[in-house]
């Protein structure tokens, strides 16, 4: 299934946070949202997993407005790992992951063999299979992150919505998580602060700045030094990663960018009114050999 976001506006307390966003996450594609803090990434994702009601515009799941689905129907299609993750579950690790099976269970129904298999597989995928009996509240931040990701996997959704999923993870588990997302090839909409991670894992990037989508396309087309200076306020060089061939961004930590400040005009790879630039209707934009 694919996600289409059409002319999305979101506001609270009288302030517009997302202004006319248009983007596509094609079926099987990993689509990344990048941008500075406060650019609207988390707000946009919250409308996709129905935590927020948009002021205007629509979020479509393969052509169906998500707001027309019941909560249970929506949960069978879309699973989220939000930033507001909670930490007070008085449950074991396994019990937290088993919550992902809730959309498929009738009231008071117990687990069946399918539930048990999916929960076990999800725990193994995130490397937490040896911790099933531990209390969630006893876990480190990175361990909690992996358990909540396993809960999303156990939900067996068509679409994954992940808001900063690598937060709290050490470098090994970051690499393992990104590899797992690539291997699963499930339609994924993910926000990432780490631009090199985004360049590595995402087929398509959308850059948000002050609530607007200002650039869209494959990482190699989007992550240009001029855009990094304008949007992020940093000096950077972009080279080819010697191991993967992905864009590799080297930042100048000695000085900020000399580029202009203030509102950014949409870049050449920006999103026209008809469809996002460079988005392939056929699916993922590049091969993962």
C-alpha cells in the first residue's frame, strides 16, 4: 500500500505548523522526512497515524482517506513508533510486544499460534528475544526503543510510520535497525535527524523547512551543499560513500554556513502541485543490491 499526503495543513494554538505539504510514500518504498527541529516532521507523521486531525488536506492509504477507516481498520494497516513513547508500562517485554496483536483480537480473546509466532519473530528481529520476562520499566532507553519497534512489527501493518527510530540506539543497533527496514521492504515513512543514515536507508527524501516541503527526490539529488546551507545552516561537502556508494555528508564543524538565512524558496527538486518531483509511480527509486 502507498501513502499520499495531499495539501496537508496542520495548526495548533493559532499557529500553522505544516503548510500545504504534498508527498508520496510509494508501495515498498522507504520515504524519509528530514529537516531542522521545529520544521513539522513529527506533526506531519502524527496526522498519518491519526494522533492529530489536519486543518485541511488529506492522508490517503491507497486512495482511501484514512479518516474514513475505523480505529481498528486503521491499526491493521498502519503501525507507528512515535516520539512520545511512554515509559510506565507495568508489563513484561513480551506483553508489550503482544499489544501489537490487539487490532486482530476480539474482546477477551486469547493468543493463538499465529500471535505467538509473530511476537517471537518480532522480538528476535530487534534482538530482544532473551529479555521477554523483564519489566519494560527496567529497560534502558535503547532497549525500550527496540521493544516498541518489535510491537510495531508484530502488528503486521502495510505501512510503518517511524518518528526518529534510531534515537537512544548505539551505533550497532542503529545499523541493524536500518538494515532490517531495508530487508523488510514495507512501505515506510520515517523521520531522521541523521542525514547520513537517511541517505543510506531511504529511497526518497522530503525536506521540510518551516512547515513547507522544500525539496523532494532521491537522496543523491536532494542532499546538495546549497540546500544543506539554506535549510540546516551548515557548511558541508557531499561525496560518495566508499563502502555503499550512497551520498556521504561531511560537515564543517568549525563554522556555520555562509549561506542566506530566513525562508527557503522551494528547490529545483521541490514538489509541484501535480505530484512530488522524481517520485516513481512504479515503486522504489533505487535498487538495494
